[in-house]
């Protein structure tokens, strides 16, 4: 037998195997996205930022539910770059998320191979292709990119423990540095990666080398993040080291400043109150104005609940207090994690990021791993799991646990030796996971019913130029108009905010959107209360109708 020929055939077989796996991964993700429910409200903000970068080179969306600087720049920049290759920004956003999800599949395979050998690497590739990891690509958001960067950084950290070179640590620092520019919680990734690099013993790298690796990771992360922190500080006119993280973390401080936890608006929790409560000048909302100025602005007294009408309305005060050294602050953080983690886990299940097959496979693999001699690998994966959970110290988001789905695939790959000796079992498991992933019902994201019908409703009305107010940013963005959030407080408050922000109309997308906004439910009356009138309407199936409402006389009913 010719050894060279055998090697060529083996290499050719591996290439075909890789090509087929990538094709299957893309096909699974496209099938999951077949209903088009892959645009969330946050997606449209990223799209608007990408449009601004693509057209003007500016990081300014023209208005959204959250300030522009609360978003990290990497994802919209990649979408803007991809915009040169595809016809529209929405397609570019989905393509970036899709490719990032495929990249996460390769990161899973890389980490699995480093920890458990070549067989696990192949298993990680297969499981990454057919498991719910692909669901990360559905909303056009930076989450799959963050997962890929986290797992790639973890893999480089593991390689650094057995290497006398600084190159793996440099790679880990680059991946962690890119994570800081991907989502707000990424600011903690270089710190977590450095700590893991120092604590990761058992290899050839001694303590001094591990400390050097941790310092290198921190230096890379700081060097890559510093320009963004400088830019955000210049835009805001004050030092803002972590704008996205501080925006989210400041929500609780702001809620306490206005006692929003005790407002008890029907259908609204305190987070919505802080986000949508208007300022006294009606030019913005409390939370965004606090972020832009660093001070708590005056509140419109009309939004106070009846039980607090006699209470004093907070005046303009600084929104910061306390120090990081206070024990009570860290105890409060621990309490937040304790309450957020169960909610995030329920989100993983409700969003079908964990299915029955992957749960069973992960449990079996975890038990097998715990009973093996690979204790260092198990402890390392546990450390990465803690690293991935750090954002829960800020607020609850099931998307923060996306890396857990990737780590689950890595753990499951540890049992692949059994499947490798019996390929039929491995194929059966892969098919079972794939079918379970594709057949699991998924909740709808993005716009309901007919978004294009809503866009036609806006475009057919004789509206002057200007922003639209809505419960979500989808219809304004698709209509080519800036978005302004709908404030709490009732029709009169909304009318004042409409004039103060230069908005021209309000879009009530569906009665379901107002289920949690009974304070503006009067806009669904027929006719609506003065000064509102209906400028257009279309049916919305069983949920009533969509309405376009104005307070001016410049719009006509089509």
C-alpha cells in the first residue's frame, strides 16, 4: 500500500467530511429561520447603527429604545461591512449571525479536541452542527459571535498551560479583547480569562508563566477595548469606562432613586417604568437621559401612580453612589445572581436552547466525565461555565447562558470514544439530536402578523418627515423612519412626548403589544380620546387591528 496515497485519501475524506458538516450546520440554521422570526427589537437598533456606519461612518442610529453607546461596536461594524455583499441590512445582519454561529461550532470542536482528543473534536463539530447551538443564529444579534469568542479564548487558555510560548496566551487575549467589543458584558471577559489562565495548573507552564499569560491576556483586552472607551467618553463628555455595562447596571440605582419598585403600574414591572418614564420636558425617557447626562432628571409628575401623587418628585441629582469596596454592594450582587440564574435557565428551556435529547446527552456525558480521571478538564469546564455566567450579576438574560449550550456540546463530546468505536451509534445520536432540534416548537421573535402591511400603512399615509413612536422599533425602521419609544403615562403624556421629540405619529402594532401597556390602552378606543385621531388602520387577524394615530391634521386616512 502506498502511504502517500493513503494520506491523500484520508485528507480528502476529512475535507469532504468537513464540507458536509458545514453544509448540514447551515441547512439546520436556515430551516430554523424559515418562518422569518429572526428580527428582535434590539436587532433593528443594530441595523440602524450598521446603516449609519455603512453610509456615513458614524455610530448614530437616529434614535432607539436604548442609547447608541449602550451597544457594542463590533457586530454593527461587521454588518456594515457585509452590507457591501448583500442587498439589505437585515440580510447582512442575519448572515453575520449565521456565520458567527457556524464559527461557534468550530470553537466547540476546537475546545473539545484540546480537552478530550481528536475523536471529541469530530464529535464537537457534529454536535455543534445539529444541536440547539444553531438557535443562537436566529435573532440577528451579536450573541453567537460572543459565544464563538469565549470558547476560542478558553481553548487558547488550555493550550497555554502546555506551551512554553506566549502565543496561545496572546491568542486568548485577542479573542477576549474582541469579546469586549461584542456585547456589554464582554467587558468582564479579559478579567475572567486572565484569572482562569493563572488558575489553570497541571500543565507544563509553571506559576510564573501562568501569571505572565494572565497579564498578557489582560493587556490585550485593555489595548483592544481602550479606543472604544475613549470614544464613548468623548461622546458623553465624561469618563465612561464601560458604557454598555454601566447603562445596564445603573438601572437599579435609578429605580431606587425614583422608588420605581413601588409604583405598581398594572402590567408593568419596575424595569419598564425606568425605561419608559418620561422626563418633565418630554424630550426623552428617564433612563436614557440619565445615561446621557450622568444625572437623574426631573420626572413628569403625571406618570406617578395614584398612591404616590403626594410624594415629592425627584429633582435633578447625581445618579451614582457608593463604592465598589462596600460589602453590601457585593452581597447585593450575589443576591441578584441567585435570583437571575433560575430565570435565565427557564429562558434556555422556553426558547428551546435546551431540548430533551441534548439534556439527556449532557447529563449522561457529565456523569461519565465526573467518573473519569479527567478531573482537570472537568474543573476547567466548570471555570469556563462560571466565566460565562458573570453577566448575570448585572441583570437576567437567557442569552447570557448561550455559552452553556456550547459547553454542553463540549461535555457531550467527551463520550464520543464510545460512538467512535460504533459509528452507527454516533450517527443515530446525531440524527436524534438534529431531529429534536428541528422539531421543537419555538416562540416567535420580532414582528407578528404582517410587518410589510404595517410598513405600507405608514408609507401610504400622508405623513410629514419625522420619527415614529411605537412600542417596538421594527415598523419605524422598516418604514425608513427614526424610532422613539412610547412613554408611560397615558394618551396625554404620549401626545406631549410626540410634540417634544418631533415625532409625527404613533404606531400601535397590535392589541397584544398593549397587553403590558394598559396605560396607553385608550389609544385602542374607537374613536380614540382627543387630541388623537386615526390616520390609518389594517386588520391584525384575531387580535383586532393595527393603528396609525396622529394629533396633527397633516395626515389623512388612506
